[in-house]
C-alpha cells in the first residue's frame, strides 16, 4: 500500500499531516518547529527542548513525567534539534502502543495530551521557566557542545563545513555555542519560547492508525490563533567556490581525518538532483565505489572513505581516515577519481549497483514509523510532491550522461585535514 499524507491547515503557519498505516503496533506524533538558522537564537533553540522535557504544568518534575509515561505502557518521548540546510528544526516526538491492541480507546488521547503538555504547558515559576531546570540543562548542553571534539570524524566534517561556509549561515553549529549559554536565563529563554510558539511555522505529523474522532481531536486541540509567522528563506546556495583553501589543524589524534568539500550547484529542486545522489554513491557510497576500490583497496591509503551529498546545501563531502604522511597521495587519488567521473570512466554496472543501493535504503523508510514521519516532513521542507514510489522510479531513470553532467559541475572548495600535534 502506497504511503500518502493528508495535510490539513489548522491556522496561520500550522499544519496537521496525517499518514495512515496499519503496519505498526504503535502510533507516532511529532511536532516540528521551524526556525531560521541564526547565531542570535541557535543556542536558545537547542536549549528549549531540553528544558521543556523536564516537566509540565500538571507534572512539574521529571520523575512525575516519567512515571506518567510508564503508566501509559511505556510511551517513548524523544526531543531533538537538527540543522536542515539553513533552517533549525526543534522536534518533539511521542511513540506509543496503538490503543486498539490494548483494548483502551482513550489511551491514544491520553498520550497526545501528555505530548501537548510538554510542548505547550511547561512547568513555570513566577511566570517564567524553572531556574533550576534552565541552569541544569545549560550545563548539560555545555558538555554536549564541548564533547563534539570527541568524535574526531564528525568533528572534522563539521570543521570542513565551518571553513567552507564561513560566510554562510550553514556554518553554524546546530547545538549552539558555549559562550552564548552564559547570557541565557529563565526569563529571556521563556520570552524566546513564547516567540517560537507565536511565530514559527509548525508541522504536526501523526503516523499510524486513526479514525475520524481522533483526527477531529487533533485538529481541535492544536488550533492556534497566531498573527505574523516568520518567513523561512530558501538556502543561499553558492554554485561555485569563491576561493579555494586548504586547512590543516593539529590535534592529539592517532589517525588523520581528511575531508574534501565540493560545491555542486545542484539543489533538491534541480532536475539533476537524483543524478547527483547517484554520482556521489558511485564515488564513495560503498565497497563497490570508486573511492573505496582505488583509495582503500588498491592503494591501502584509507581506513574508511565515503562520499555524501547534502540535500539542502548544494555541497558534496568526501571524508576519509588516513595516515598523516599520506595526505598528498590520498588527495591526488581522490581528485583523480572525481576527474574520471567527469570523463565518464565508470560502467553501467557501477550505475546499476548504486541505484539498487539507493533504492534499498529509500525503501527502508517503510519499515520505520519514525522514518516515515521524517520522510514526509522532508517533503514539506523541500516542497517535493513526489510519492515514495516516484522517488524510487526517479533513481531508476538516471542516465550516464546526466551523471557526467553532474560530475562536471562539481568543484573543489575546501580541503580540511586533521593531523597529529608535532611534539
């Protein structure tokens, strides 16, 4: 059965999206608040869901909230802050056992009410957030920001993006900045929270089984009278590098981390977008890819090597773990593989393997209730009206000529290398 979404406008800038499926024994409800990715609020946005999950007006402590969710058959709450291009997305999600399986028709409504309380009715003191909760969550967020360097591979990728996009909002770190935390308190964070509720585009996603009564309840309980909603601008996508740079950073590491950042000039609305995803997979999508075969297997230069396209930002990153002394050789061979792609030095079998791999990973969306919600939210963000089936078919239609055309748009922008400290 094809996955379809019913979209209902509930008010100014707020929509309810319904995806009906009986494949799972659980239901899922997500609230997505969309904000512009801006330095002035990036840290506050990251802190908000951490504070809100601490308690509600009726369940003011974490212990009470957790006990209530345990009573509701172990309902699972998750919150997150993500960067989608130059947008920052605050997400609140509840997944719970389908009430039909429990013989409790009112159960679904109880869980929905709890999530709504978490999002819209936080525990307050003197009309603002609980100062103890804010202080504690600031410290937790501080540790999370500081610990980003512990995952050296992820850190290297983020550093390459920071350097590559240093004059663009995309360079901002999605969890914010330690120095900004010092200026945040319970009062200004609550004012910001009120602004987020009043002005953010809000997308609500319900995935699972439902009837007309549940839909009406979701509609009635989520209607909001709001005035001016902020406009979320499309990403500022640079089509070709303004300058080219090599950045080398010394850290206490045992393995070099190499990241090559390319501009593609192809965004998700471009007719060549599917071809760009296939091209990236042929380059470094798996054990059959050009980079894996030539850099890792033939030359033994990399512990790992992959290529990834960034849907909302027209960039492609190749990242690898290498020995410190192999920097020049690894960069030369990587660039040779990109040149070969531009010159059509790859086979139809390479294309078929990559398409099959991409279709398989896309098909896997059907097997996760959370990924279904994320998939349809992504469709809203990118204004993509294609069904999952049409997206799968789109990969199948990619041609070798299109891949070559894509490859010839790829231009190196930044090379980042993390190496060991010289002692």
